[in-house]
């Protein structure tokens, strides 16, 4: 159904959305979306750093007998 929407269809949808919500409302909504994306990226980076720090502090607790067998 959506695979045959061309450029004219997308433009028509954009105009209808602009008329219904107004420029100010759409602008503030896009600003909030941008803040959300930024916060998500920051959270992902913090999570990666926390995992890497945890791996650096990890100790090998394998018994010596099993290390010799490997």
C-alpha cells in the first residue's frame, strides 16, 4: 500500500500535516524529537563505557586445575 506513494503524495501529506498542526507545533515537536535522540545516544555511550569499565575490572576466577586442562 505504501510502496507506491511518490513525491507528489509525500508533498500532499506534508502540506496536510502543516495545515492541521501549524508550523510552531511541528517545530517544537521536532525539537523534542532531536532532544530525545541526543539523550538516547548519550545513554548508549554511557552504557558502553560502563560495560567496558566493568570488563576492565573483571577478574579471572577459573580454578587453576581447569586452566591447566585448557
